[in-house]
């Protein structure tokens, strides 16, 4: 089975408008940034799969993916969220067949740190190549 999070990560890391905001601060299969990150470092994205399935021929893996987009202000988090949307919604790339917004971004604050972030969900279709 394909490593869908790795395909999504590679796709996001190849999106210049997005990486202009995040640099290398895009992390797969985690709900929070690694120790040492602060929003003062710049925008960051954490994502994790939360379920999904396969198409009828097992040719496409279709995970539902949660994204948390962090930044120093709610406005900056919203800018990075819009860049994520542009990179994924209807997006195609190496191994990535299609992305579809499931739940639009919602501006929130982390309860422990009060860091602003935008929470959203996408359905991603990834070719199931061995």
C-alpha cells in the first residue's frame, strides 16, 4: 500500500507559494509541531490522516486528512491556510490524483499555548502504487 502521508508531504513541499510561507515547517502524521517550534519561527503545517478508504479496484487510497496551520497571528495563519487550499483543492501532482476540501478552515487557539491556528480537513486521492 502507498504511503499516502509521504505523497501529500512531497506534494506540499513542491508548492512554492506554500513553502514561501512555511519553509520546511510542514510535518506529516502529527497534530502538533515538534518541540522547539514557536509561531515566531513562521507559518507551519501539521497534518494527520484520520480515516478513509480505497476505491473499488484498490487503485486509489482516499484518506481524510486533518490539517492544522499555525502562524504568529490569526491573519498569518489564514494566509497560510489559503496557500494550503490552493495547493490541495483540485490539486494534482506526483502520485496525488486529487484533493477536495471536506471542511473549510476554522480559526482557533491552542488551549495550552494560545497559538493561533486554522483547522481544516481534506479528502485526498492518492494512486495506490506498490
